[in-house]
């Protein structure tokens, strides 16, 4: 295996992020629920994209990029964090976003306004149109540019969550179950691979908040990431599990997601978001109610951030 430390990385966040026990929710759900605070990664309003961007922007820098493009929906946490990170590293971010969702100056749009980020909306459902638009703009600028895919979910970005699994193991924490939201796949792919390498006995559950074919996307991304690490791990159906929590649609709040947000706020004073973590935690609650956790199990929930969404989407 090529060691993780051999991949260039820029420092953007504060790591390790804490792991805390959710005492009240553990009592309610009759199991041991812990939370990995990746909402406290220390850039912007925090969130999972910071770990991915440490690898992606190191690559951009090595390639001499002066402009960094990325994309997502109008309220993309990934796009907002890319703008924050690129700006800090002295590269100019340009966000080419799908004109989908809340485009007004609220939530992440407000934060991008405060950073003076250039935001371009394209009225399309197809990311290929977006990547074409990036190339058209990039070529016109006449400076080296770098394109980061939606969600930062390529093999290099997924390394961030292989590294997160290593971090959990270094914190001396054992989990029987690790639960995360799945939106573009990089977090889940990285965690499944990382658990295989660093967290023996941990099963990873991906709570799908979009309607893409994650049963195909997740393993494909995992194998790409494994190739980057020059490993060929044996991964079976037992190593991961996907559950559909999308509800009425991507970035449309769901009833059970909103109940999960309220429960976490009321019982633990921690705020989840309506697009990802609220729905993902609703999946954890559903699993507990279905009796899929034992009373002695340790269940670790990844809080992947998304706070901006509370002020735009909910
Ligand atoms: C992007 C995002 C996710 C999903 O991560 P992917 O790697 O895209 O699957 C989860 N939570 C939040 C808050 C996000 O912004």
C-alpha cells in the first residue's frame, strides 16, 4: 500500500475532530450512539468537504492552478467550502452551479456573497453542461485552471475519508456501526475502504439522500481510490450497506429528517441539516427502531456538517 502520508495535502482544517457520546439519544434508542464532529472541521461552517479539499487543492496547487472551478446545487456546501479554501490558498474560486434549489442570498449563497465569490448559475440538470461551461470560461481566462467535480467525489477527494477512518482508529475508538450521509459518494467510498484498512469489525451504512445509483457509484469510486493507494482489498456485501432516505427529493426536507433534526437539537444541543445529516440520522433512528443495533453496540454517526442549509432550505 502507498502510505496516505505520501499524497500531497494542504492544511485547511483542525484535526482530529472530537468523538462524543450522545447520552440522551443513547437512552432513547437503547444503544450506544456516538458522534464524530466533522461539522467542526474548522473552515467556513465546517463539514466533510474540508478533508477532501486538503488533497484536491494540494493537487491544484502542484499543477500550478490560478483558478479553481467546482460545482453543485445552488446551496452546495462543497462549493461554498471550496471557495473558502481556494481563497485562503491564494487561488481564485469560480463556482458554476446548477440553477437548482435556493438561489437567493441565503444560506451558502449568503456566505459566498460575503466572500465575494464569483458564482455562475447554469440552467441544466446535466453536469456535462457544467464541465463544458468551466472549460469555456477557463480557456477564455488564459491561466491554468483546475476542475473539482461535484462534491469533490473523485478518488483523490475520497482519500480524505480513508484518512478519517485512520483518524478514528488512532483515536482508539471502536465502532460496530458507522453511519454517514451519501450525496455524491466520496465520503462513503472513503469510509468503506478506510474501515477495511483501519477499522476491522466496523460496518459502514450509507444513508442515500439523492436518487443516484449509489450501488454502482460507491464500489466504482472505492476501486478507483484503492487503485490510487495501490491496494486490492477484498470488499464484500458485508462491508457496507445502503439505505434510501431521500424522501421527497434531493435537498427537499423530509418529515423524518426534520424530526431527527429536532430530536438532536432538543436532546443534545447539536444542529443537523435538512439536506444530508438530518436525513442520515433519521436512517440511524430507523435502524434502531428496526432492532438492528444491540444494546451493547457502539454506533458512530458522522456529522458531516451542512449548517448553512438550516438557514436556506429548512
Ligand atoms: C456533501 C455532503 C455530504 C455527502 O458527502 P458525499 O461525499 O458527497 O457523499 C454529507 N453531508 C454534508 C453536510 C455534505 O455537504
